[in-house]
């Protein structure tokens, strides 16, 4: 199928063609006709599957150009980065249409945003907190919204926006089209969908329990204190060109960046405590290649869509198993191969069990100079605290699960003197 078969207006098709797109992705192929038909919809699709275009194109197609702009389409999204990304996509796909899009989000000066709203817009992209603020101050009215889209609904719930979502939905006319996109489909999302959507079409694309085929996964069993040594050796390999390193906490991200810089490895952190300017600056430097390592927490990373990421490193295993799929999906996009390497200590064996159970497969192990032998758990645990209760020090690893993958196995003493020096500096820090 190509985009010409989706009954989209010529200006949109011209914009798609200029952007270099020829064939819709599976989520676009299924979602666009349903939205064009005016149906409510809930769609489960992984990040990187083209879901932004899946709702942006039909929204643009359904809105008519009016002399006086008014908010007729509202897109609610959890993070500033994702809001800007969606806004940029609407500008790209609507470049040949006279529809105005405005983007509002927290952490930025309000003056330009308020001025843009006063000039009028047809499409509003917003984060919940900033939108609620403007609604309370009567700066924004949602009385004429025709299409209400919730993007990354699961992440909005994780970030505590459920009450804001309900208030915003209550301010939108009951007679509307409501569309919900979520990368995962927990019971809370299904319950919210029943509350907000009317007889929705249910679309499921690339379930999160199926890891991307373009990413080679591996895991290194090591002591917690040796993780920075393993990571430093990997980051000094020629194959690691542009990488994202995931930590569990904001403090951990900042601490790791300091350790890497001491080791001579330029790195930047992005998390919720950074200002909008700091986050944008970090992303721009990472995108341009001036810095090749971005250390991120899960929430901050959700709005990142950067091509040509060669490696993803799980410095800390995620406490939510499904976050593992979102993380590794940052690599291996646009048909390219990617690598996902996880560093696992004894306290995280319960988390590893949950991840492997979800994926229904065992992640291959890689041995390094700092590898330790650990036994995979037979039962799961969703936190390190629970893992300690279930056994404390885990048994020695046995059996045939380990194998040597020398092309990606750093740390062996046959590697360069430079690598050993880097490791020594990290250890000393």
C-alpha cells in the first residue's frame, strides 16, 4: 500500500512526498482510515512505529481552513520533548495547508506561548500541567475541540497526570472524536479508555512483549561497583558511535556523567530536574554528534526520537519490564542494526527474570574482565529490595548459558593499553 490509497488530501500527500515517505507503516495503514471515518480509537504501538503521523495526517485531513482559527484538535502528550516533536511533525505534514498549530509546555517562558494562543490556532499540542494552568487562567478554551488525542497515555498515567486528563476531558465537548495511543496496555489504560472513548476501534501493533528484530541483545553479569568499568570499555569501542545509557534515577544519571567525564568520555545527562534549556541543549549536542553519549532516565527519554543510535546500555535494569522494550527500541531504527547491552548485578536478578519472562526468551550473556557468575532466578521480583529478601547473595552461575562474543566483549586484557588506562581512571574516581 502507498499513501495515495488512504484518501488523504493532495496538500498532505505533497507534504508526505516531500518528506520522502512512500509507504505507510502498519500503524498508519490501520489507524488512518479509522480516524478518517470519525471513529474513536485506542491503539497500542511501540515508540518508533510512526504513530505520530498515524494521528497527525488524519487530523490535518479532517480540519477545514477557517478565517478565524479556533482550537479544534487537541493533542495531549506527557513531556516537553515529545510535544515539540509532535509540533514539528504537524508543521512538516501541514506545510501546504493554512492550518495553525501551537505548542505549549512547562519549563519555558509563557509570554511567547500566550501570544501564539492569542493569535489563534486550529491545532493545540500541549503537556497536561501547562494546559491546566492556562485553562484555570482562562487563556485557553476547549469548548470547540472536535478531535481529542492522548499520546503516550501509559506514560502520562505513570507521571501522575490521571486527574489532569480527566479534567481536560471534561472541558472538551462530549460530542467529539477521541483517540488514545499507548505503548503498553495495562488495566489502568483499558479502564481510562472505557471512561473516555465511545465504542472505540482497538488496534494493536508490535506488542511490547516482542523485542525489535533489528537489535542484538546481550547482558553482562557484574558487580554493581564494576558497572562503570564495563560501560567505559564499551564506550571506547569503535563500534559504539552514538549511544543512550539508561539509569534508574536522576541522581544516578548525574553521578554517572561525572564518572565518565573523569574517564575522558564526554557525556550529557537528561532528566526531569534539568531545565528546558538544559534538556534542549543536551539533545541538540547529542543529535549533532558533538557528544556521543546521552545518559537518561526513562521518563526523560520517552520523547527522544533520534536516528542512528548504534547502542543502548541499560546501566540499571528497569523496574518495569516493559520499559526494557522501550529502551532497546531506541536503537535499530529505520532498518539499521543496533546493539542493546544490559549490565546486571546480583540485586537485579529478579528484574532480569521479569524481563526474560515477558519476552519469553533468555538474553545471551557476554563475558568481560569484570564478569561474575550468577544464577538466573526461577521466580521474579520487581525491585532490588524484594530480590534481597528472596536470597541475598545469589548462587554461582552454572550451565551453558554464557558464551563469548569477542567482537563486543570489552574488558579482556588483550585490549589496548588506552582502554586499561580509561578503566583505571574510572576505578580511581
